[in-house]
C-alpha cells in the first residue's frame, strides 16, 4: 500500500520549526546530538503525520489529497518514543490535540 511520505524539505522544515525538540508539551526532549564522529549528528526525531499517510493508519482522513497528507501542515516533529505513542493511542491524541 502506498504511503504519502514527507519530502526531505518538509522533514527538515518541521524539525527546524520545532527547534529540534519534541513537540509533545509533556516531553520536549532534544532530538539531535553529537555522534562520536565530529562530522556527524545523531537524530532521534521523526516527522510524524497528524493524519495518517495511508488508509488504515491512525487518524486517516480520506478527504485529503496525497499532497495534503505529505505537506508541512500535516507534519509534527516528535522524538521517536512520542511518535510511537501518538500512533498507538490515537484516541488520546486526536487531530485537534496534535494541531495545538
């Protein structure tokens, strides 16, 4: 099944807009740090979909176009743990909460 994934530009923009911190107000962990190699950084951040990228996913909205599903307006920057949390507990994290 095809997923409407974010482009690198969208992922980079949502990360920068969040200051490389998890957007979950209860978390706000820094999602990037130094690697052993001084020329590299390690990221635990994810650009998560507010409404799912594909049918069957959490909060999927069939009225959105593929372009809307993969747009910056449908993205939220989270640490890896919070990315899993919002998808596994979609009732606790509806679209309205994620857009806040």
